[in-house]
C-alpha cells in the first residue's frame, strides 16, 4: 500500500469511528519543540551542561535533596522549551469538536493538546501549567514559577512551590490510570501518535483495547508495530496535517 493510500485509509477509519481514543507519545512533544529529556540527544546535551543526567535531575529524590539545582534545570530546560502548537495538533481539536475524538491519553507534561483547545485530555504525568504549595495548597500558574528568582516560594507561607508533574520515582495517580483504561476499553479505534507499539505508553493501554482498528503514526520503525492494523511512517504531526481532518 502506498503512502497516499495509507493516508486515505487512515482518514476513512478516523472519520467513520464512533469512539476514537488517541495515545499521544513523547515523539510528538519533541516534534513540537519541547525538551524530551528521555531522548538520547537531549539527555546528552543536558548532562554535558549540568554534569548530571536529566533522568537523575527529573526525580523526586533530586527535588527533595537538591531543590535549588532542580529548579535551575527545570526552569532552563523544561519551562523555557514548551514547544508550539502546530496544524497537526489543531487537527485533534477539530476531531474533538466534531464529536469523533473522545479522549487523548498522554504522558506529555507540556499540555500540548489542551493548549490546542482540546478538553478531553488525560495528562497521566501532570502538567507544568499546574503548581501548588504543598503546605497551604495555594495554586500557582506556570508563569509564577518560570519568572521566580531562584527557587519559587509560596507568597502566603514561604514554602517551596511544587510543580504538579510526576517526577521519576513517584506513583502516578491511580484514578487517572483507571479512567484511561476505561477510555481505551470503550474505543472502537485507537490512534497512536509519536510512539512505538512497544513503548511504555502503548504497552500500558493497548492490552485493554477491544475495538476494531489501531492506527499508528510514527517516524521510528519497530518490529512490534506490526500489531497495529495500519502503520504510517512519518512525523506524527505532519501526517495529521496531511489527513486534512
């Protein structure tokens, strides 16, 4: 099947879906211009600059024991590289508006789908746009953390503000996982963007899928991707733009 035929097939499956659920992978974040500290290139660049791996710095242990260094890394490498909303991301908003897309499940912490206007989003690992004082529970926007001098402090009680993201070593909110599993279980079509079939995201949820079709769009091949009904090679957001949904 040619690429053009695959695009036409994907468009037909999506537009005829009654309950479409999207799994949004980390490759999408990278393609939108966000820092992906899990990627080899970003990890190498960050470790060269800081002398610590991003995996080590983006952890609960590092936050709890070296909070000044954590926020130096977090503000410079995460908050300053939040990416941009492109046409591919806007296509998800259009599908939601049309009543086709029922939910987006993502480990992305940059809130890309929500920034594109999507409302039915399960952010499994939280969002940089939500921050809270762990003592008095005062909420703070991302801007308050990004523009703080040094370690951000609560203006009410002086406690260090905590980003509401799931750091390495922390448990994910079980209620969110349950909701995500339920959504996948109700789907007749599963759209996997920017992720392989053997990724943690896909492996966690695909086993609960009982629908008809799995469409996978990604720019990295893997033999496990054969488990999908339709595989389209290419950058996920560029392909979504070409579908003209």
